[in-house]
């Protein structure tokens, strides 16, 4: 399995700094950076107040939890000892330590991977579980899928919305991780249209993951990492996907009616990209919110991205990948002629639109809001004699499994065009 997030090594740190809740420290070393992740100039470290537990036992405070650029890190020796005492066996996975002063830390990502554990976050911490996925991991199917023709799937409007009626509560983020694991196990690759800053003016929320460190945002980042590790290609879906009084994902951001000047738009696109880079993601594409863009705005995005994930509106016929040449590079426009799954009753409609694309030799490409399948994903604890967390994706009734199955019948798999 690919590992996207790895721990970073950073320079020495003044002990006095530990008394300060938030401080910045220079990053001097970073190893094993897949996808060419750039080294952040500094990492921001904050003390993480909360609880990490496993089978009712709480990690001792000596393990000094930290948020490092928003991700959870734990003092390595104390944490490993705690899990050794609880007979949690190690996997073959080798964790990359993160050194602060003389002390080694381990990310929650590496910890769970190296111990075969599944984290469940809540607002005050995280519970670790042994777990079982309720489907068979089929290495052969995964390999066979690599030989097939290509279709495109994009998971849409992924955002760190911490409100109570969010489509991304802790419970729903866990289900999104199950979806990612299922897709990864089927050998499917997909794109993730991520909105880097969630805004809700009504509720007075501006949630920037690079500024607010808490257990909710740590959960979101962990989930984004799991998506990336299981075949997800992270791209940017605007900066906030809103303006004025609208909430993220409901509003537009760019397009003809946008209140922003071209200079402000360029700044927003750059800021979105900077957030991705800061968090260690290579922003592989840009998608305008609700596809709203003008020619001038498209040219700004073309400066910063090689892939614009929507129909190139000035090209005909529609439904095919278009290439455009800027002064110094080419830009690929990837359309979604099958549109999106409109509701949970639209599976047949989607399959019909995909058939139509296929008959017309268009790109077979759709986008999907993960919440449509959450009813068909369950995460239950203590259902096995070992007390494992059982993670199930109803492959009979799930919308996404039905679409993947149809692709397989057509000898296609989901992947990316670039
Ligand atoms: Zn959107």
C-alpha cells in the first residue's frame, strides 16, 4: 500500500516552548515523500488536550500528544510500550519516527498502520480498535483491474464541516474511510474534490485546517490521508466554494456573478493550493465550484494547474478530454458527461447516463457525493469474540458498488486521466 503521509523530522525545540500552546519550529528533514510532497518551511506544533484509548485503557499522559500541522502525533516509546502491554501485535509496516529535540514521536497514521488498528475520533480524543473489513481483500482482482480501460470517478464536496448536521461528522468521516478502503481493495482509483476552507457565515465558522488544531480537524485530515492512501487523488474544489452569506458547497465562488476581482480570485486559487501544500498534498487538479468559470478565470486556474476537472466549455463536441496549451505547459480538461448521482433513487438514471456515454464513445466519467451511500455502510464495535470493530459496505445495495460492478462488466476500472 502506498503511504502518503509520513512523519517529518524537525529541528531542536526549546523546552520552554512546551509551556506555550502553539509554536512554530523549523523543519529540517523530511523523508520518504511520495508524490513529491514539498517540505514545509515550518511545522506548527500544539499540545493536544484529550484522550487516546484502547479497550478501555487510556494512554498515559507521558505520551505527550501533539498536533503537528493538525495531525496527531504521540511520543513513540511510551505509546509503543502501552500497546505492547495490551498485546497489540506489530504489522510489517515500518513507521517513520518524527524527532523533536531528543524525543521520537509517531503519527497516529503510522501507529495505526504498524499495529493494525482503526481509529475512531470524537471531539475529545480518539479510540483505537482492532478491526475487520466485511469483504474479502482480493489481490488478484486488484491486479486484474490495472489491465482494464479507464473510467473516471470523483468524490465531490469533501470538506471539514464541523457542524452537527454536517455530511462529515466524526461518524460519517469513519464511513468515508470505509468507502475509501473498499474502493482501494477493488483496485479503483478516484479523485477527491476537496474544499480546503469550510465557511458558514450563519454559524460564524471559518474552518482552516492549517490554523485550527482540534480533534475534529485531526479526524478530517486522517480521513483525507486514508483517501489518498487508497487510490484517492486529491484536488481543489475552490477555496471556500461560497461567497457572501452562503455556506460552503451551497454557494458558487467564481463565475460571472462572483463578487471577486480577477486579482482576488487568483489569490484565492493560490491560497487553496498553499493550504494543500502545507498539509502535504499535491493538489492534482482544480475544479470550479458548480463548474462556474469565465474564460479569464479559467486562464488563471490554467496557470497553476495542469488538470481542470470539468468540461472545457469553449470546445465542442462535449464529453471528451480537451487539451489546451498555455505559454509554458499544457492543461487537460476532464469532463463528467454522466453528471452526478442526483439522489439515492438515481442509480438507474446514472447507469443509463453511463451507457449513453459509452454508446457515444464519450469519456465515462461521473461524480458522487459519498453521503448517498452512508446508509449502506456500518461501523459496529464488539460484534466478534475478539471485540473487533466490524466495518461493512453493503455491496448488494450500495450505489457505488453497483456502479463499480457495472464498470467491471464493461472491462473498465476507475482511474485518473493524467
Ligand atoms: Zn461542489
